[in-house]
């Protein structure tokens, strides 16, 4: 109640009426919290209250994410990578949020059944299209911006998994994991690290340590079995080891295409063989010749 009152006071004083929607979502969180305790007291478990709270968080991510992600992306693209820019907020975004709200309401009331499944899957498609309109594919050079798009990608993934769960095709907890660990966890870390850099006067650039944090939460979201285990750290280290390959694979593919266009096929056809021979040779040396080198590289 105090949080609702504090937020409402700021909205009223600033006359920023569009943020009343945010107040409404916070009220929904409050309702979910009350329902959780009442339901747990009466029934011994709190299914509806839990889903209300989760739905409120997903709606908040859809609303706030739809504001800050295109804004930060536009600012970076204008400065660093001129070209296609994110689409401004439009009726499509409003429709996507409205359909998402309806889908979540059905999921709260009845998490299984064809009606809930159909609405959840439609919401997944709309949020995928919405994410694609934000030009995230052009932000790969800035991890602080890219991670925002990756985090929001878990929102439509959660709708997809919830829709499949409503059809009893997968476990229902998969959607909750995607929304809470994937979307909420990743976007929270993304905004926290960006705000920490900006508010302390540091350059808005993700350090290797920050990128490691991003990798850890994304891997935990995609592979929950790794969480809290040594395999999670190994997966993060392996991802860091393999990511530089992308910096060479892209230009190599372009150069091979240029060679093919000029009728020079021999080198383009032979280069994958060289890559595989070199890769197998290095792996063999590390494993059989210098096993300690593996830990050194990681």
C-alpha cells in the first residue's frame, strides 16, 4: 500500500498521467500478494495468488520494456550505427500489451485448456513481432543494449511455453521459469548494470565481468539444470571461449561469398577443411599434450 501511495503521489505531482497504468499494475501485485496469503491460509497452497503476481510482473516488463528498450536502442544506433531504427510506440504495441493482458488473465483463471492456449500463443507471436520491430539485431556490438533485447525475448518465450503447457504438451513450470528467471532476471540485471554505470559517471560499456554476469543468467534461464552447480560455471567459461569465433566466422563467410561470386571456388571449398583440421589438432594437443592448458584458457 505504501508503494502504491508513493508511486501515485509522484504521478499526480508530475502530472505524468500515462504512468497511471504502472500504478494499476502495482495494485495488481498488491492484489496478488493479498490473494497469496489468503489462499495459503484457507487452502494450504496459493496457486491463483502466485499466478496473479507473476502476471503482474510480466505485464510490467511488457509495459516498461516497451519504453526503455526501443529508446536505449535508438540512442545507441543514432550514435554508433546509423540505419534502421526501432519503431516508435504505436497501436500495435498497445494491442500486443492488451492481448498479453487477456492471455495472462485467462492463464490466471484457467492455466489449461484450448482457449487459454490459443490466446497465450497469439500473445507470443505478437510479442515476437514487437521485439523484432526494435532493431535488436543491429545492436550486437553493444552488450548493454543487446542484453535488453535478449531479456525481453524471454517474454514471448514464456507465453509460448505457457500455451504449450495449457495443452499439456510440457510442464507448466517451464513458462514460469522463462518469465521469472529469463525475462525478469535478465532485464533486472541489464537495467541495474546500465544504471550503475550511468549514475557513477562511467562509460556505458559492458566489461568482461559484466558480460559474464549476463551469460550466467541467460544460461541459468535456458538450462535450469546448470543452476547452482559446477556445470554452470563450465558452461559460462565455454561460452566465453567460443564467442570470439563469431568475430571471425562472419567476415570469413562474407569473403567466401565474394570469392564464389568471382568464380574462385577452390579456396572457399578448402577453408572448412583447414578449420576442422586446426580445431581437431588444437583439441588433441590440449587434451593429450597439455591438459593444464585447458584450465589456463578458461
